[in-house]
C-alpha cells in the first residue's frame, strides 16, 4: 500500500467511526475531542494494518494530520 492509499483508508475509517461526512481537516479534531473515539480509531488502525503501536507513538502529534499517521504506520509495515 502506498502513502495515498493508506491516507484514503484512514479517512474512511475516521468517517465511519464518526458517522459523518465532514471535511478532512475536522475529522482528527473530532476524534481527539472524545477519548473513546481516539482509542477506537487507534484500535481499528492497528487491526486494519496488522500492527501494534508502541505507547510512545501515541501522542498529540499522532493526531496532527493524516500524513503524520501514515508516517507512523509506515514505520510498522
């Protein structure tokens, strides 16, 4: 999977969790505003990409952008 495919998949996961069709820029903000949604988002990513993030990888910068999440995923696959 290339970076663009991963990013598109992440956006779809976020939209499914939130059950919205918001602007991409708002999705991560909406997810981190509810800690349970953030945990669900991370769990789904780990399951979908068959990875397990180290606790140190999940910080506020993680949710800075989808590009940042793609970079972190790429470190595991």
